[in-house]
């Protein structure tokens, strides 16, 4: 097979021999791509494939095991991962785990060979205010977890040859009830097939477990929505068993089953949803070892009437998908309003537009119809006046409450949606916060929604916290409309208002929040505290609230001595979990720390903020929680004559971020960095994009030249060839597509693969497709084009902007930008493809060649321009009818006509002189002289072939 492939590529003794390891790795990629899933798993691996597999020396994951214990909604999760380095030298292993942003890491341990490193939580040193201000000015990191409340934990180590490393991560969280279900999620993203993969979840709920379900694996774009379409059956190999109060769920796919789920390893979330039995009473109060936790979530109550104002961003940045999906969600939400509700709509950009002036209207068929028309006609334009929109909405709702005889038990609220930051009117966050708080005056709640990466999530979070609301952040993706509707469903059915939970002052202390403005259907109120009087045999509980019909007062006495009910010792599968037996105390500490963090976020007083920080830090240290004010310091276990090396793992103060860890005396090696470089690379017009259309920019001559290459599918075009001097070669492979209807071409061609090769100062290559980037500089790395990342080696840097572009920089003097063209619903004549742009050519020599490279250091002359009118005066139908003009290129005369080209995804229009007939006379030779025999053909000089 290898011989046959070589013949197909056209290797010959005169062509030079390719590097054997490089070619073998490329063959491996092609072999794996050709196997079907069944063939790959079911039949014996060919001998050649076994040889190729031995070339892969990066550490492999041999085991990935997640064990979770959920006791009364409080979840203890332990992730264990083993990686093996079978190579002949030390290799870097990266352990990466997505965890809920609401979770607290409680421990982390690593064993590398015969050495063990353990985590110790210590207080974070207070940084100076200048650094704090600089950090606060940074925009939110555009990670994939930002929209859904997930953060990424990373730890990297170097594993000695023929040894293994084991990572053990512990984290804890209190599950929140949304839309009537608790949802526990485990991220499974090993990015490779794993020999032993197992997830085991044990659940104990003394109230009784109901409606337990395990939907199919969920990918990242589906996150954040409580309900997903197609929830039919659990993932393969899932086993579910439960009694009235106990449940055990396992997910243990074999390698065969993993390949059926995803060919290159599972990439999704394993989800468990359930609820517990409940009734209209004071709720479920659990007491153990001097601590109590109180869950209150009554059902079967009539909903309260709502007075709601929707405040919607219609600025220019909302153009396209964001505004479209906002409209779709609002159409559904309006349909769900109840007859007793009242509403209004405000659209804002730099102007504030109120649908119904000075009033809220009742829900009637005509009003709903007119509201949908108003939303449908909203168009994106102008800036973002957040302050003005909120002031208008608050005044509208305040005036309505004051001037109308509304039901005292009705619930009033503002739902505010934006995709950006304030740019018009008041733009200072502190002023917007104070103005909003003064306008609302604790009379109603504000719920905020942010869409996309440019939103000021801290401003939205604090506005909601200060005004008894909640916030949600969503990405701009195909499920955004469902996410928005899901969030509204969480708050769209208020059942109780002004809920207060009281306990005797002499019996309890350090009680968490016990007053709540609203209780929404499907949610849950949680209070925790400490008992003072442990000699008492009962705890008195009172709950007061309002609903649509009456005021409610619930009373009961809860027995304190209930070891048989709340003590989990002796329960199978639960008793061996370290720390699990004190779950109520840990739930209390978890809630208390969360409230301290929120209180600090809301405070404007520096002294109060410091006090709250110290309290949160002290409690986090006591319970070994990693928080924004504590860090996890790694130490080597055992006795040593010298001080152990220490490294830090710390969550981002934003709540979402990456923690990167490196041990054994190595600095974090050049690799995936947490943020892309701030410096933006300027892209020139010189490019090959589309079908493919070539543009050459000549800045000194102040004009551009363009031409087309009508190649055949499968052709590999040499775009840049400077192998002998700078060591750089760029080749682009074409893919075919049918021609559009009524077109003059028999087919279209696009770039499906761009290969960039470099042999100075070290040999490396990049293979780029619309879906992935393969970087090989002695170590192979495969990156997804759907995830933003930056990779840097000694002479090469690759920066991926997810689903947008890839910037390749070689020795800081050569830069290329590859645009990713991806169609969600492609027409028959469209294909996902790439565009190639030259950003910086200073490092290329004057002898560089190729379809683009030959023009980088040469100028052309326009001998005559027989046009008396300016280009702008030429009608659109006359652009092809201009009289011929002539270019002089290296002594050759080239007839050209004036044209216009669109580049950068159509964002920029270029005036250019167009050379017909596959750039005849413009380029050296004919375009067939630029056909490479294979992707690694370096074409060391014009008309010759060689390989890297």
C-alpha cells in the first residue's frame, strides 16, 4: 500500500526522497481517515498500521474514571486519569477537565513515576490596586465554556520515558434545580480513545427519587438549555438502577462503543437529571452533626400575575443571527404569557424606542399580534445606550405600579438583553449600576441576559445581583433561541413572593440568606446554618409567603436527632467517599462562601470588600476550597533535604478560566496559551481565495492585479516557494464542486487544504483544513478549528480564532492568514474551504516564487490607461467592457481589464487589473508549471520538484 501511494504521489529518484518519518505520519493520517468505523475496530490492524502507530509517541490516556456521590443535592466528584509515555524520551502530558464554574475544587494530586505531588490550599497574596484595575479591564476570555458556566482545569507535566502519570481531581458543587429537575453533568473530553473509561454516579435522596433520566451525550453547543431535543435514550453501555431513595448510574463504554460515539474519542457531556418527592409544606429540613440544610420548593400552586417589561438591544452589533434568534425566542415567550399578565417592549440602540408609551398592556390576542409585529420590524442600528434603556424601563414599570390598582401579590420584573458594552450615554459601569439601583428602588427584580463574547458580563451579573435577579450568558450559536426561551421558562411562572424562612434566634446561628423576593416554578430555595443548642430535640421552622390567592404561613417542628435518616455511614457505595459523611456542613460552607463572594461583588465600600474577602478566604481555607482568594499550591510528598518545588493552580477571578500547571522544574513549555496575542496582524490584499481568485497588491504602484486559476479537483497549487532561502513553501490543494445553475463554468474549485512547510531553523509543517490544524515540528499536535488556541514553538506560532481564521507566523518575519469558510447549510455548488492571505512577507527572499510568491519582491508597470473616467463612474454592467490596458511584467506585455473583487469574506472590495486565460503572460510559464505532485512538494526552484 505504501508503494502504491508513493507512485500516486509521483515520487521518482529525480524528485528527491521525502523524509521517512514525516511521510509515515502523513500516511498514518490518511490511513486512519480511510478506515470506516466498523473496519477500524472489527478487523485485524495491518502490519503497516502497527508500524505507524509506534511512531506516535505522545502520552496516551490509558484510564479515565469519574466517580461521583450526590447526597441531598450536594455532589462530590473525583476524576482520575492515567497517562502513559511509551516513547524513548520525556514527553509532556496535559490533563484537561471542564468543570462547572459554580463548583469548588477541593483537592488535586499528581503521581509521576515514583513521585507524588499533592495540593495544599493557601491564601492568595493581595495584589496591588494597579494590577487589579488592569485585570478588571480585560474583556472576558472567549472560551467555549463562557456561555454556559463552565471553566477549564488544566495541568501539564513531563512524564519520563516508559513511565506513567496519574492525575486525581476533586471538586464539589450544590446542584441547582431548574425547570423542575436537578442536572448533574460530567464533561468527557479525553480527545482520544481510552482503554478504560468509566463514569459512576451514586445518588442518595431521603425524600425519594423521581423521574430519573439519562439523555444522550450533549455537545458544547447544546449546553445551557435545560431541555434538549431528541432526549430518547441513554448513551451506549449506560446502566441505571435505583430504589426509592438510592440510584446508581454507570457509563462504561468499550473502545468499540467509543468509536461508534466519536471516532477520535468522546467529546461531550454525560448528564443525569432527576427530581425528588416534595409537597406543600415547610420543605425538607436535614440536620446532621450540628448543621442543617433546608430545601423549600412547593408545587401545585397557582401562578402569580406578572408585570414584565422586555428591554431588547437593537444596536448594530446585534445584526444577523443574534437579533434573529432573539426575535424567535420573543415570539414564543409572548405566546406563553398568561391572560392576567401585563407587558411592554423597549428596543434600544443609541435611541430608546418604547412600543406602548407610558403603560403596560394586558395580554390579549390583538396585543400579542401587534407586539410580534413590533419585534419583527426591529432593525439593528446605532450604538448601545444601556443606561438610558434601563432608566426608561424602570420608570415605565414604576409609573405603572404607582398609577394602577394592580394586585399587591403580582410580580413585577424587567428582562434585559444585550450583546455588548455601553457605548452611548453613560458608559461608566459604576454610574450605570448606581443609576439602575436608584431607579428600581427594590420594587421589582432585574434579570439580565448576555449574548456573545463582547458583552460586559460583570456589569450584567452585578446589576442582577443588586436587584434580586439572575443573569445568563449565552454564545451566538444555533441554539441561542432555545437558551433564551429556557431562561424565560425558569422565571416565567412565579408561584410565591416575599418568602421568608425563620428559625428561633436562640437555636441557630450563621444562617445563610433567608429572605427571597420570588419563588419561581421549577426552582428551589436553599437555606443552611449551624445549631447553637444541640441539647434540643427539635428545630422550629416558619415559612411566610404570598401567592395569588392568599398569604401563606407554614409552621413545623423538625426532629434534630435523626442519625438513621441523614447519616450515610453504612450505605453501600457511599460510605467510602472521603468527606462525604459531613455533607450538610460542607453544603453550609459552600453556600456561605458563595454569598460572601456575591456580597463582595455588590459592595462599593473598600473596607467592607476587604472584610468580606477575608471571611471568604478564612472559610475556604478551613474547608480546602479553591476560590478567587485561595490557590492550590503543589508540593512533593515525602521528606526531602531541600525545599520541595512549588507551583500554583488558581481559578480566574472571573469564575471562568484555565489553570495551567507544570512540574518537575520545567516552565510551562511553548504550547497552548491562555490568551491570544493582543497585537492584531494586518492582512494585505495579496491572496488566493474563493474559486480560486488571486489578488496581487503592488503598494508602490498603487494598484492591484488579479487573475483566476481554473484548476482541476485534486490539483495541488504551489502558492509560495522559497525553500532554498527562507525555507518556506506553501501549497494549496483543490476540491471540486458543481457549477451554479446557468453558470459558464463546468465546475468550481476551492482550496480544501493548505500545507505550510518550513525547514529553517528546524523542520516543521502545518496541514490546515476547515476542520483541523495538524502541526508537526518533531511532535505532532492536532487542533480543532472550532476552538480558539495559540501554539508557539521556537520559530513558529499558530493562532486559531475559532471558526474564523488561522494566523501562522514564522520567525516573526513571515505571516500568513488562512480564512475558514464554513457553510451551515451549503448549496450543492458550495464547499467548506479556505482562503490564503499573505500578511507579512519581509522574511521571504527576492528569489521566492509560486503563483503568489513570484510577485512579492517585483513591481509591474501599467503602460497605459485609456480610460478618461474614474473607476467609480463606471456602471456595474460596464466593468467587463473596458478597453484593454497593458501591464509590463518582466519584459512581457500583458493585456488586462479593470475589475472589482471582494475579499475577506466579502468585507472589502478591491479594484484590480484582471489578466485573463489563467494569468497567461502574467505568471512565469503556465499555471500547470505550478502543480505540485504531493502536499510536501517544496519545488526548490521553478520547474523542479523536491520534498521536505
